[in-house]
């Protein structure tokens, strides 16, 4: 009989765009992802009594056995979009610490918690510190494991070690006395280390949609399934985890996909295209300007040069502004067009870009199908989600 014990937080999650209102958290999502892949998934967590009915019904629908401990508050994360920094309630400084609970397991998947520090004793533990600001070493939490695998993102590794890059990874691996360290690197995939150094890396994979809330939790769950249960090698397990993440990011569906489905799904590794991107979009109102600002920030973060008329030209008479706008479109490698709302100027920019043979990617949120006929008929890529469109621009080819 195969059993995995998942230990960590169950939290409320709300996202405005796209609409998402669920109770998962890292441990809850990992447990749901693993359901059906092993004989038994046991979830050990803290859930306040007023919220237990909803949470337990959800997890029980996946066949998860929940060992819950009472708490004082359901911690919530509110996102404007899936890549935005969440508003946390209550604020981290006001979160009440709950008494520690103990878990004994053969195979454990453990996430750092905001409101509790459980004590885990495991044969094999897959540990994710799960804290961008204050990650903790597993061996300093009072927990013990005969075999330990640490999975963390680059920021957490840097926080733990006070170093960066290869030096940070090897320092954490040595300090934890872990057999493996997996460094999650977002769109750059993941790097795998053992005591001999870097074993290699695996890519992240392209998707048609991008919903990133909880993608790291799915990576941890899938790696644990492959490495701990099916005894696959580190690189093979990490690649399966990356494929499972792509499936989740594209569909938001759980449980995680099977090995057979992952093997039969054709996906291309992500290669960021770079280049200069022209942002076409209205900016006369607060919401419009905020959207342009966010697009500019995210495109820059993904390694692209950005030309935004409101930022790079500013306001002025038509005979001065339009000449610079059109020249910038001609010099651009691709166009990001924000079509939300009514903006004749934006539609003109799209038409000009199409005439010049430029690839155009349109955000068409809440747009009528009739209004999208011309962009779609002209070969523009149209998506109703802002973050997904940003990523389609980033890995266009």
C-alpha cells in the first residue's frame, strides 16, 4: 500500500482576473494533485472550525483523509491577477501561532506554514520552505528525516544561505544534509543538485493559458510522486514535475496528470523571444493607465524591451505624436494590444501593425465576438486573459 502524508497550510485563495475563489493552500493543493495516484493521501493541517465544512467537503471529494487541527483564522490570499503580489489577511504580523502537531510518515511532503510549525518524522521527506520572506531550514524546525529532498525557488535559496547562484545551492544542500536540492527558476525551469554538484536542469514548458497560483505546489507534488513512490531518477522526476505544472497552468485541473499522459503530451520548452514590444492600449483613465503600467512591468521582467507611447512619447499634438508612434510600431518585433474598452486609436495601431506584417497579440477581455472579427480575421492572436497574453508574447515563435 502506498501512502503519502502531506503537511502544511490550507488557505483561502481569491483572484479577480481570472475569477478564482477556492480553499487550497500549498498542502491542500499538493494533496489534491496527488489524489488517485497512490492508495492513500493524508493531509495534516490547521483549519478553523467555521471553515472546516467547506474545506473538508472539497478534500473529501478527492478521497483525501484530512487530519485537521483547529485554528483561530483562515488565512486568505487576494490577487488582482495570478502574478500580482497578494494581499494577505490577516497581515502576517497579526497571524496567531497555533500549537505544533506531530506527524510520523514513511513518505512526507512538507510545506512551511504561516501559523504553525509542525514536527515531522519521516523516512523520506520532500520539503518546500514556502516562504518568500522568512524561509526555514528543515533541520532547524525540530523535524527529522532519514532522507531529505529540498525544493525551493531561487529567492528562498538566497534567503536561506545569504548567497546566490551555485554557491547558494551547494550551501543549502550541505546545511540541510539533503540528498537532493531542486531549485525552481520559474520560466527557466529547474536545476537539480546533489553532493557532487549540479546534475542538470529541466525546462519549463509552453502552454496555451497561464494560471500560476499554486504551480510550485504542483511541482513539489509531482516530483514526490515520481521520485519517492515510483523511484524514478532526479532528472526524470523533475521533468515529469515540469510537465505536470504545464498541464495545471494550462487547465487549473487536478489531480496531476499521469506519467502516460505527460509522455504523450507534446509541449515545447519555453524560450523567451526577447525583442522590442509596442504596447497599444488606451491610457486616459486610471484603470487603463494601471493596465498599461502593469503590462510594461511584466514584459520588462520577462526580458523584453518595451515601447509604451504614454511613457516614451507622452501627450502632445497629433502631428508630433503620431509620427513617433508609427515609427515605433515599424521598429517593434511584436505588438501587445489591450482591446478592453473602446479605443479607436488602439484599433488603428493594430491595423497599422498588421499592414506592416508585425505579429499582434490582443487582450480581448469582455469583448463582443463581433468586435473581435477583424483582429482575429487578420491573424492576430486574441486571448481573453491578460497574463496569458503577456506570456504568449514572451515565448512567441
